[in-house]
């Protein structure tokens, strides 16, 4: 404390407040218990003093007059906007009684726990759900279409997730001699200046550009990056997989791949049976052979060579054939013709000659060829992708194609490439697909997680229920009834859930709904109990989302509010008689145990980087045996190699090679709809000052982005008689919403981009308004139930619509 | 005679300004400006280039309310906008020094608001 009553607290921003996925080091100045300033921490290696508008507006956020400051109990009908203030003790008692009654009568799985974007809420909602006994943690987007689906897809192909390399692994960052600057970064559907998704500081890419990294942009919008790119491919939304297959076509046929990596580290040499189309396994060759062992053709002995998955090796001296066909004798005495995975992969890739790619994507063939060559010849090069990859039903094959790109070009886990990302020191607070935290559902509960019986990738990697199936189950009650919901910072009605009116109906079917948030939202208005949550400045916590390992340090309190960790902890203690932690700090110590530090010790340091040789520190970990639990070199996949042919997709009865499939609601797949709705509707472009559904009540931020905007090309606007700044309806067969036209060259003539997450905190909370939740809600035009074949991905970025001017009466409210 | 104090200014590298508006809110926080006012504005400029190409730029502009954070810089701190600029494209300093910096790189603009 420098002056009396003034303290400066160094902490990590994550969650409520800026709303983002966090990581920035900040210094909070608190005077007499009030936040008077929040600044970037110049000493922090992550952001080096820089800070975004949302974090810089925290004084208006923390002390906002509309913040919820006491638990509320519904006084009238649900949605009537009548509330009674109750104490925390009353709220806990009421919640405990109601939730226990539902558990006793219907089973714990009948209670859902919903969350929003990646916050420091997920660990505590997991703690709560799993101690209560429910496996059903739900994320509201159709097809679970944000990030977790990409992670699952990457786990499937290469065993680990990965991110672009901006030297974030090292305290001295770009000065570290181990790091190499990427020569090229492909920005695939991602407008970094506006957000920092995926646990990356968006502007690291700008740092790299200043140092000379060249950019390739894949985006239908003329983003800031697109303007500054060596190559900009302005594709039709939803055709990303076709561009990726086009890239592979160029790279494979022009020999621009890293042959040594393909031979040694992928399953390219494994044999496929031409009769069944499936992988040949040791069990096919001899009775008692392992089904987990695959087979290659040994070019030296002209005989099959078994790939022993346990030792990750072929017999000594074997030289597996990479390309070609062979005939193999089977255990049953028959013979079968086989080909290598690489041969079949090349055939799949050859289905995408560039003229076909151009036809699908609307990008001229020559542009695809030049961009593919540029990427493949740059060493090292990284690809960084955004949610458009998730937001299409063909999401898993799209991710598979992209993973194949960085793998076969030799850019996986190399300096300056796509580097494998693990939780720092393997300390996991927020478990992502394929990882385990200290909280886990019981096997009995896990068996009931919604849709795991239907979708293999959900069962194998994801920790959540499949959203579309969950919504249906609320209405059908099959295979078991859904009776309650816990919503934590999860604005299903105001921007997260597609078809928001259906979500309203669903909430009304439930017997008991608890909402935890900092402000009232359209969603909290439909709850029975609302609990006032705390911002990141009001709590202790840890952050291990990739590196470094950081603590969140409580700087202040706001009377009446409690952090999610405390709420989860208190109720978990009530739900589980065997609850094992004495205090929150005990729990944090437990999470941090793999780092060898206690919460207090890490707090002293502020942040810590895993040392070289640790599995959570780069590079080339597959060569060093740092990835697999058995310590053998290789990847955490069934074969131990990067799987160009996915063993798991084969098992799940899905296309084992990457493919492009036409989206379900496009001009090509639905010409009948396109006749009425000729424009492609895309949504979800990020605002640099508003995070998803948040911040509409923060004056500094709202002034910078005051209205729901739809971007329309000048020619299209003129054709429809729409002037700049006029209010227009965007409409399709699912619904309509009101937006203010931004007439701009940022979008092509054939597409409009509607902002998402719009509701109006200044309007009445009671129904039918629900804070104006349905007036400018892009989700009115988006359906639920169009998820991908594996449950992952949904058509959120590529619908159809028409636009027309709103009447003066329509505009009165707006 | 007292030597005239050098005039200070802000050098902006608009090639790399991404329009994040951290400078606007950093200034608002520093001086408690009401929403909509403050020492910094960011303008979006979408240029139409030949062959149907577009080019998106942003330009931070110090308004009449910019005081070049005299109080902060006296204490050896960066201006609020320079410290927080996510793209690190704002530099505060004596105009003459910043003008020399401009020789080295195109797409820069030098403001001397006070």
C-alpha cells in the first residue's frame, strides 16, 4: 500500500469482467474497497502491459448500479419479472432442498448444468454437477460448436491439441533462442483484433507481422488481416474443408510435403483392406493376433510387417512401403488385396482438383494453388483457426483436413509451427476434451451422459452432453426426464442458444431453474432463483490453460456477491457427504499438486513456466517420448501416429478420411429456400468491445458499439434500397431479426454478416420483452437440430436470408 | 533565456492499428470521461483499391481532450493509450525524435495535439 487505503493487487484476468478466455496480467488499484483503476501489468510475459477495452472498463463493470447484489427468489410467475430478495443461507437451503428432491425422485442425471464460453466457471460447475451426481454439463450452442469440438477432432487425429507459436512458452518470449519466427501464419476464419480465443493473446500475431511473418487469410469477410495478406481466399462460408482439400491436393501432388514426417510419424504406411475398406490388423493375419496392432508391407521381405502398438515399432529391419498395393494372406486361409493409407489418402485428395474446389468455394483455382504453395514452402508455418471450423456440420472432417495440412508439411510441434498445447505442469482446473481434472463423474453417472450412446466422439473425448439432443430430451423425456437446470453465466436466450424461443419453452418445462450471473439477462429472468456472482477481481483461483501457470488473486469484494468457486464449493459440500476438501485453498492446492507448488507458493511467484523436458513444454515431444503415458515416442492416438486415416472414425462408422460435404442450408443444397432467401447469412463476427452477449450495459463500451449491426455490401444495399445506418429486417424460414445496416465492402455482395449476442439490458426484464431478447437476436434465424453426423458442429455461419427495410413502426423501439 | 521545452506528440503506426479501441477506453478510465467523450477516437477507413480490392485501416486520432498524459509521463509512465495499445502502435515522445522515427517506416502519422 503506497497511500493509506490504497492497494495495488497483481492478478490474472479470466472470466466475468472482460468475459474472454483470459490470461492477461493486470494490476488493480483499489481504494477503500472500490476499484479505481485496472491496468495491464508491464512485467507480465503474456501481454506486457497491454490490455483490451473490456478489461479497461472494469471500474464501470464492478460497481455498475445494475449488478445483482443479493440472491433473488421468484415472486410471481416465471418470466413475470417479480423477485424477492433472500439471504445466501436461505438461497442455499432452498436450492439444496429442491435439487435433492429432484435427485431423489428422478435421479441426478435429470438435472442439467449449463455454461457459456470458456471461463473460470467450468471447474466449479463440474465440481457441483459431479458431487450432485449428474454427468450432464451442457454448452448451449447447437452442435457444441465452439472450440471443444476442434479439440476433440485434434485428439482424434494427433492425440493432442495445438496452437500457433508466438513463443508464449518462454518468459523472455521472442528473445528465447529456442523459438523460431513463423515465416507464414494462415489465419483461417478468425478476426483476432476483436477477441483472444483459444487461450491466445490475439495481438501476438500482430507482433509477429511486425517482425516479418507473412499472412494468408481464409475468410469470406475482408478482415483487417485479409487486407494485409499475401493471399486472401474469400470463400463461400461452410466450404473450408474444400479449401483444405485443395491445399492438400497441391501439396501432395507437387511433392511439397515433408516425406520423412509422413513416413515416420503418420499412419500412412498402414494397410487398408480393399474388400472391407478397413484397416488391416494383426488379428486378420493370425488367430490370436491383436486388433490394436496394424500392419504395413515390408518392402525388404515382401511380407506383412506388424506395427506393434504397445512398443510403437515394426519388427527390426522392416522397411514399410509408403505407397502402393499388395496381397496379404489372412488367418482364414484367404488372401486380400491391400493398399497403403497413403495411396488411399492420395486418391481422396485427388477428388479435389482445383477447378472443383473453385466451383465449391467460389475461390479461383489459381488463388488456391498460390496460397497452398506459399504455405507449404514457408518454413516454419502455422495455421490458426477460429470458430467457423466448428460452426458447420462437417466440422470434424474439416478439422481432420487442416490437421493433415500442418502434419504433412512437418509443422507439428516444431518451433514457429503448430505447437502441441497442454495444461501447464499438467495441472488441470478446467478440463477440456480428452483431459481429466481432479473432478470426475462416477462411472455410473457418466454412463447416462446425454447422447454418448449415439456419438462416439462425445463418449470418447467430450465432457459434455450433446446440446441438440439435450434440448429434445427436455421435451420428450426420453430416455429419462429432465427436471432442472443450473445456468452459470450462460445466456441461452440472449445469444448462446439457437432458436431462442424453443429454449424459453424448454426452460418453462423444467421444475426448478437456478441462474448464477452478475447482471440480469433474458435467461436469468426465467429462473426460480438467481445468485449474484463475482467478477475475476473478487476471487482466488488458478489458470492453467496452456502456459503459464497463473493465480487469480482476490483484489476486493462486492458486498452480496460470491464467486462461482465459493457457490460450487458450498453446495457440493451439501450434496456430497463424502466431500473431501476442507477449504477452497485446499482444493486449489490439490489442482496445483502436479506443479509441486501450493496455491500460496504460486501466488508468490505470480506465474510459472514448465521447464524444458516437461510434457507441457515444447518442442518435438513426439520424438522424445514425452507425449504418451508409456513413454515411447509417438502420439496419443490408437496407432501412436498422426492418423491421416482415423482409426476412431472407422470404429464409429464415419468417413475415416477428411472430406467436404455441402452444408445443409446453402444455395446448393436448398435451391428451394435460396429462391426466397437469396443471400448467405453469416453471424458471429466479433466486436472488439463487447464479448458475446455481455457488456451492453457498460457505458464506455456500448458507446463504441451501440447497435446490432448487419454488414451489407453497397451494391446489395442499393439493390434493396437500403441506406447506411437504416434499420432492416433480416429474415428467413426460421424467423427474423432487426439490425442496423452497415453498408460496407467488408462483405461480398452475396453475403450479409449479422452481429450476434444482442439484447437490451435497458429494456424491461419481464416477458414478453425479456430485455428485448427476440428483437435483434441473430439466433431467431438459426435452427437447432442440424448438428453434424458425429454430433459435432452446426450450420451457424452459413444460413440463407433476405433483407428488407424496416417500417418506421418497427423502428420505434430501436 | 530559458530554453523552450520540446513539444511532445504521439507517433501512430497505422499499418498495424487493428481498431481494438483499447486506447479510447484507457483514456476514458484515466480521466473518468463520460461515455462518448475522451482524448482518443478511432476511425475506420475502408479504401476501395483497383480490381475490386478493399483495404481496411484504422486510425487513432487524439481529440481536443488529449493532454498527452502529462501527469503520467512526468512520473516516467507511458501515456494510458501507449501502454495499453494491444498492437503497440502508439509512441509518445518529443516530436523531433518521433519525426526521425517516421523516416524509417511508412504508414505512420505524427500528431502534436498540444
